[in-house]
């Protein structure tokens, strides 16, 4: 893992903490578990794509023993990688910077450099803001 990716994921680990039990009563899609992390996905996203994202986050220590929730959606042909973030960090500039960087890594290393959106969400997966990550050709 690159030093930049490692430090980015370390910075995000403290921001993206949520007990998965809070989401259990809602239908956020099909659930895949990765250690204490969880990835929800809904069609037309495939299980294969959701699994690739979860494995990437697990292999790079974003998913660890601390519960974290991510959702992968596709709306109007655009992939959305949605991260639940603690409220006090959601609107901080530093949070946006590290999630933009993480989005670039996800685009490049998980989704073959295609454009994605990174959504910062509250505990109910409601978007607080979105970051556009352009395709890297």
C-alpha cells in the first residue's frame, strides 16, 4: 500500500465510524460484511463490484475492528460510494480533502479509473454533500 493511501485511510478511520446496528432496521440494500465493516449495495450495482470495494477497504485497513458503513449505488449511470461519517467531522474541510483523495484511489484501483461520486452521509445514509471524482484516463 502506498504511504499516501495508508495515511489517507488512517485519517478517515476516525471519521467514518458507525455501529451497523443503527442501519439494521432500514432497507439500504444487500449487506456484505468485511471484519466490522459493512458494504450495502443495490441493483444495478453487482455483488462483484460491492465485494471489490469491500475487499479494497479491508485490505487497506479502512475496515478494521471498528464498525463502519459504506453504501455503493448507481444512479443515472453514476457510481456513488457513500460513507457514513460522524456528525462533528462531516462538514470539515479536512474531511472533504481526505475523502476526495480516497475517492481518487477507489476510482483508480477498484473501478478502472471511471468517474465516481463520493457521498458523505449521516447515520441514515442521507447525503450531506457529494464530491465528484472525474475519470482518470
